[in-house]
C-alpha cells in the first residue's frame, strides 16, 4: 500500500505564491507518476500537473507559466510551486500516486488553497 499526504495550502492574495508538498510512503515502485489535481466547488476534479519518476512533466493550460511541479525521488516527495495565483485557482488540491502504466492511483486527503481578490 502507498499513502500520500499533502501539506502547504492556505489563504493568499491574488498575485501571491504558495508551495504545496506531498509525501509518499509505503510500497513505492521506482517507475511511477505523481501529480496534483484540484477540485473547486461545483466543478469536476481536474489535473493541474503531473511528473514521472524520470522527470517528465505535464501541465494544464490554465497553469502553464505560473505553476511548477518538481519531485525528490530520494525523499519520495513531490512539490507544486504556485506563483501569480488567481482567485480561480481556489480549490482543494490533492496529490496522487500511481505506478507507470496503471490507471489506478492513490489519493491524499487534499489541502485547501484559497486565493482572495
């Protein structure tokens, strides 16, 4: 079993920055994909960014140029640096882990990010 735990959410003014962290533990395989998703009230969950164990990244168009995903494989950590935050970035952000090639992932409880205008 793998568990992931997020931290780093909070309240920030528009234009500000936040850094989210996700710690993975348990039976982690070397070839995996970790990512950040978000869900705003009344909306579907959407992918924000993902990163493979090899370092390949993928971003939602809405966050390109503002958010950066990174990881530390030695520590089983993944990070999301969020800059130039907008009120529309307000959501619960959740970390995910899955084995490369698997469609089934493990999710964390999520952390609230609120951006005030």
